[in-house]
């Protein structure tokens, strides 16, 4: 499966569907896409990792980079359907319990639209 990242709009939330491997190169492409979305005024972005087949430490680093870019642009960045190992690494890295940025459940998009 090759890499792709496509966007769709669900109410006020922009969903980025990521497919394939997610390493440094793919993470860089997604980060550039996020920057474009933030520049376009998108304030609520959801990264959907349901179809990601592989996520390595450099991909995790790109996720954290995206988080900081979102904060810098007064935007919200959320991720769903990360693997259990990726959730564990993010928890250790950015302490997700104290940070609402990465919520790991499917209902998050519904909650974002309700706000």
C-alpha cells in the first residue's frame, strides 16, 4: 500500500485520512499539509490513522511537530485510530492525559463538531 493523505470536511472539522506507512518522509508531507490547512484558517483538524500500516519513531516525531504547529497557529490537532504502541509512546512523550490535543477515540470528531 502506497502512502496517501487526503482531506475531507465533517462540519467544522477537517479530517486528514492517512494511508500506508508513516515515517519521516510521509510525516514531513503531512506536516506541510497541516501547515497549509492552518494557513487556510482551519482550526480543528483530525488525523485519521485507521489505514496506517506502519508508524515509526520519526513518524511519532512528526506528530509531535504537528502538535506544536497547531498550538502555534491557535488550532486543535487530534488523532484517532493510532495503534496501542503509538498511543503509549505519545503518552510517554507528551503526557496525553494532561494534554487534550491527542484524543484517541472515534467519538472525538462528533464532540469537536458540537463545540
